């Protein structure tokens, strides 16, 4: 067959090379620009259209969103907990006894110390280990303190400390009066007074909220421990047989002199008198016998007539020690009685400078008394005002001495 006959056949479509197999039909410009029909996308399977799949996709999406929100929230909360707080100046904050994290957090927020009490509460619970708590007390919160710093402070219990001082030589009633007058301590005092001499003079530190009974308990325990320790180390030749007698004599020494370098010397005079069976003749015992634990009024002197007033405590009248202590002795007075100087002195009288002159004999003592009376006369003192250290059977040798209040 000739080539012409072969070319006369008509075919359509495209060849293997992508070239048109049939005659090219010309298109108008509009037809050429018209988009060809795009094949329809494959139909979604019935499984893909399942409501369960849609729900699971929603759950996964929400889970991711929640995780993102949780991470963002956690970061915000932890940042707020550790960032500088809103407080602009140092302030005191009180945590009452029994207060929990919720109450503490609310009070901190109410006082402008933290920005959010709930954050303080919940995050603090995370930081606190088992058994750890936020302790009661009064705390100084520094300006700008973070919630974490505040939590650490309250956990430590390092609250503001106050103090009450009890000088040596006070009676139980006088000590109770000081405790009652303290405006920071709380609660009532014990209804029954402790025995005289059983409270230790010292300075006691405490935090706000401390009960008065707690301080009294500390004072009792401290004095008992101190007396036991010193009594165990006492000199073996003392004419004192019991701890009660030991405290009684120490209380008299405490009231006789306030000078540290005289206490053991004064104690030696009383020890020597006890050994010889002499009366102690101590003014402070007269005062206690007349006025008891309330103490002598500051404007009331001791008169010569008071020396003969019969009370259980008047050592001008009774022999030996009085029936009980006349004050609460401190450590120095107890040590002085446990370890008195070794002297032969039996008398002492004021020297006009706050101290005393000591003497082993009545003649020397009378000479010292005369010097004292001369000094007092020059000052215009009332000759009826009396004293201490008066020897037995020799009232004229009596002379006043400087006393501790």
C-alpha cells in the first residue's frame, strides 16, 4: 500500500511520545484559555467519615491544647511564686497558733504581702515535705520578698523575739507582776504562786503568742537545774544540810549586797555566824517579815523599832535561818554560799560607797559603826533609821547599810 493511502487513515488521541495522534483541531483563543475539567478527588472512605474518628481527633486536639495551657499555667504560677513580691516596705506579719496554709495565704494577700494567696497555698504545699509546717509567731517580712522566701521564713520558725528580764533578788510576786505587765505575752498567770526562791532570775526570750505560763515553767525548770548543779559542787564543810537551806541563805546574801566581789565575803560572815550559833541579824529578813513578797514601799525606811518585831523571818529575833527564802537568788549568790571565802569575819557595815567594811571582832565593828554614824550625821540622816549587822546584846552597834531594792 502506498504512503498516501496510509496517511489517509484518521486517528485520535495522543501517541506514546505525548504527541497528538489525530489531526490537530484548532481552538479559538477563548477556548484555549478555558481551564480543562479537573478530575474529582477520590471519595473519602466510610472509615474516615466515622463519628468515632472525628471524636478521637477532637480529643487529641483538646489534649494538646490542654497540655500547652497547663505548661503555660505552670510556668506562670511558678514564676509568680518565685518572683519579687508586691510589698514595698518591711512589715511584721503574725501567724496565729493553729493557722493553716489557706488562712495564712489569705492573710498574706489581704495585707498586700503576696499577689495571690491561692498560689502561695498550693505551691507551698508542694514545697513542704512530710511533717513540715508553717509555724506560728510574728515574722518580719522584707520588702519585695517572694512567696518562696516567705514560705521558707515561716517554715523556719525564725520569728521576732521579745524578752522579759528578771533581775536577781526579786520575789515571786514581783516577778509575776512583771509578767502580768508585759503586753506581748498572752494568757493568765498560774493561780497559785510558786514557792519563793524557785524562779530563776534571767532574761527570757519569746515570740508573740507565748503564754505567761510557759515563761513561768521555764523559770521553774531553770532554777531547779541551777540549784542542783551548784549544790552538787558545794564545799563539804558548810553548816547547811539541805538544798532548801542553801537557797534560803543564798536569798539573804542576794538581798544584802549587789556587788559581785562582796557576795562570797558576805556569805562567809553568815556561815561563820551559823557555825557559832549567832543570830544572822539581816535587815532584808526584817523587810520580808513585815511586807512579804510585795516588798517594802520605796519611801518606807526600816526603823529601830522594827528590829524587835516578832515575825518568823526576823533574824534579829529568831536563831538560825528563816523558814523560807526571802527572794529568788541568782547564780552568783548561790555560788557565793556554795563556796564562801574563808574568813573569821562576823560583822559588816556599810562603808558609804555602796560596799561594806568587814570585821572579825565586836570592837572593830563598833569602830566601823561609829564612822558610819558620823557620815550619816553629816548627811542629816534620821537617827531612828536602823539597821543591819547588829551584834547580839549590842544594839548601840547597829548601823544602817545600803540595800538592794
